[in-house]
């Protein structure tokens, strides 16, 4: 289960955490060679598929705290994401299918697991389903690009699943928690980069300014493992870096986190 969290810590309306909860992984086996040397991860055809198609994807207005208006915002966005990634995966000769989508308004059991504390969204790989928590905290952040980023990030996990990246990640072995968490950070940072790539591809159709984007990056830099107990997300500045890389490239070629140096996926010091 891959999830997207937000902190309850807000400063002058600034969302100060964009972090991800840990999923389960196979039991430790023989040590994996490091850095990662798995073709499905480091040489995916996704990386050579070029820029995402430019598309018009204007945002619907969201009334702060309104679940119904948030749904009206998210559903057309999911259509845009589907059209963009379907075309992109076709270029990489990867079969596309739409993810299932579920909205909830309060915590419960989802995908066979208890909803992670403070999570705003998650992706269930085995069911290929995106689940979004449309509570007042998320709907109140829509104007700050947070809702867009959450949806695009979870869709990024779906793309990883379709491309075989999720399965390759799950087959990796590791020598202990530090190595496992580094592998997990690579998966999550890649999903964030893919989110940035999508936003970059539709940016000209959004009624946004550079200040809106800078605001999201600022919030992201102030988040991450600095504010988490588990070191599975990366430093806030690393999350922001991969988000920015994807946005500037507007394509998945910038998102090969598996071949990146350890510093680019680092967590806070132990």
C-alpha cells in the first residue's frame, strides 16, 4: 500500500508536509547489489518516451471544505491524467488501463489495511486503485496546488505499476532497514517526479502563476523525513527537487530515481 500523507502542521496557510507512508515489501533475502541494478527500474522504456503531450486541463473551482466541489475538481483531472499517460505509455509500448478510484471522507479499512494516520491519498497496487481522502484539510488546500499534486502523485504510482516498476521494486532484496528505506524513497520520489511531469505538461492551461508553483515547492522543502518518524520519504529539499525536475522536463525522462546518487534520495541523518 502506497500512501500520500500531509501533516496537520500549518503555518499561515502553508502546508508544511508532503510525505508518504511505508508499504510492505518482501522479507529480507540475499543482499541486493547497490546502487540498484535492475533493468525494469533503471532502464525502463518510460524514460525514453519523451515529453508528455501538451493538453488543456483547466481546474474546476473548489469551495474550501466542500467535498462535492472537490469531487467535481478531481474527476476531470483524472480524465486528463488518463489521456496523458495513455498516450505516453503507448510511446513506450506499455499497455495502459485506467485505475479504479475511490473517495472517502473518514478513516477506515482500505485495500485490506487500516487507513494510515494523516494520509490524504494512497494507491493499492494489487487492485490498481487510487483512494483519496476528501476531508476538510485537503479541500482547503486545493487553491495551493496541493490537491492537484496529491492526485497526480497517486496516478504516478499507477504508472509505475503499469510499467513494471512496482513489481521490480517489490522483488528487490535488501540488507536491512536503511537499505529498504532507500529503495522505498526511490519509488516515492519517482512518483513525485512523475506528478511534476504531468503538471508541467498542462501548466499553460491552468489559471496559475509562477508564485503558485513556488508556493508548492516551498511547502515541499519544509516537509519530508525531517518531520517523520520513519526515514522512507527523503529530505524535503529532495522531494522538491524531484518534483521540480519532472515539472521542468514535462516528461518521465527526468524521473529515473533508481540511477540517481544516494544524496539525491537521502533522508535526514540517522
